[in-house]
């Protein structure tokens, strides 16, 4: 399922019209999101292969989660605010980043609701 998320990102990167100037730096955010997606795929493979998981990999995963949280906040600030210029100059990229912002925010709300229950059971 994660590979499905990577495909539209790579298609958007190859589209020359998305390389136009936008004051929101959406192209840089897309490139960073591709790096995060590949990292997520790598962690998925590592966790499915290794048993038990070494402490260093657990720490790296938690660090990745913290950095991904900060990235999502930046993505929300850049993509969820209305911007007529970017929506006209790079409409496909703007729409995709807007959708990523909404989905990421929904995931953060879901995890915020789940974490207290996880802490109570550990």
C-alpha cells in the first residue's frame, strides 16, 4: 500500500509544469515527502524481517516519527492555507499537497486519540 503512495509523487516530480515557481515551496515539500515515503518503506521492511528489533532501530524509528510530525506541521502550514497564486501556477501539485495535508492532519488527530489508550496499556 505504501508503494501506491509513492507512484503519484514520482509522477508529479516528472511533470515539468510542477517545476514552476511557487512561493509556498511545494516542490521542495514534495521531494521531502518522497524521502519520508521511502524511509517509511524501509522501516516497514526492516520491522517485517527482523525479530527482535534492536534498540538502535527502535530509537531511529521514534526519531523518524518525531521528524515526520514536525514535517506534517510544516506541510499543514504551507498547503492548507489558501493561495491563489500556487493554485493557478501549479494546480496539480497544489491539489496533491492539499490532500496530503488533510490526510496527514486526520492521521495526527487519530494518533492523538489513540496514544492515551496505548500509554494506559503499557
